[in-house]
């Protein structure tokens, strides 16, 4: 079999959507009790993991076993690491995310109902859409080939880039001497968003892992395109930089540091540029 088993794949799409929305709805229930809607960020990676595990179970007997296991493991490693990192980062901080504070402040009527519609259900839909390579790959019956090797290397590079960037930032912020200073060390000296760039590589890598056939590639390509748009122009880079634009020292940091793709700093930073 070289094409996708369309009937089985269509059924998988429906069940995968159920898995993604189930994670979001459970998270909404917990967040409503705690009064902290930023918990949805923790659910993002977990929802992708749920979709991958669900698809792996449903695709047994259809796709190549090596590809099924590889894609499921890659998605789970990325998703669970991200969820754990966000949970640790936000521990004990309450509802201090400016995105959700602004969103809830303009809620017409019930804040919880507004959050459910505009955050949880929207993110559940995005998880389903962006996870298309994860779903498609597990129904591709052709053995792993050159595109899978390239995809695995790209995924690994992105995962390392994202993990190292998150670790460096967390360690920097944990030092009281760094309070009021802009992080521009390590990977953050080469790109203002090493975590987003890592995500970018991860999803293009998963797309290549899905490219067992032309059919699977055609279905899956929407995912990295949507993720790239979100990371660069949507809720990722653009939104964060708008929030940080007025912070003292940030303008100097942006002047010397690449906005997305890792590049050498334009000049050596002056100590005064770190102040905020």
C-alpha cells in the first residue's frame, strides 16, 4: 500500500479531535476551579501527546511500525518536556500572564465562558490542525527513508535548541543579580527567540517524517506552515515583542540580535544595554 487508507484516516481525524478537545476541556475544568487560565499553556504539549498516542493505537495494521513508533515518541518527548517546563516556570505565580489578563479584562459577560470559547476551544482546534503530520505519518505504509532521516535530525536539532534556550533563560532569571536585566547570553545572543525557533524546526522535522508519500506530504504540509505563521507573526514572536517593546534595554537588544533565525550578534553588547 502506497497511498493513505482514507476511510481509516478519516475516522482517526475525528477521534484525534476528540482527544485534543478532551485535554483542553479537562484543563478548563481544573483552571476554572483554581481561577488560573494560563494552565492552558501546560495543556498545549500534553494535547499533542494525547493525539499522538491515540493515533498510534488506531493506526496499528495500517502504517509502517517504525514510522509510527518514531513519530509517537518524538511528539511525546517534545510535548511532555514543554508541558513540564511551563508548569515549573509558572508554579506559584497565579494569573500573571499579561495575555490572559488582557483577554479576561475585556470579556463580555462570564469570564470563564469567554475563556472557554476564545482560548481552550481555539487551542484544541489548533492542536488538531497542527498535529496533521503526526496523524498522517502513522498511516503511511512505506518504510522509513531519506526524508525520515532528515526529519529526525531536524526534529532533534529543534528539540535541543528549544530545551537549551529554555534552560538558559530559567537559570538566568533564577539569579537575583539578573533582576531588571535583559537576557542576551548563550542562544539568546544569537536569536531573540531560541524557543520559538526550536519549535519551528520541530514541526518541519515532523512534517518530513510524515512525507512517506506525495499524498501524505500534501495533507501534512498545512501544519508547519500554520505553526511557522503563529510563531513568527501570530501569538509567538510578534505578541511577545509587543509586550516587551517598552522595557528599558530591549531596544538595544533587538538592534544587535537576530529576530528569529540564529545569527552572530551584530556587535559586542555594552554592559549598560543590559539594564532594564
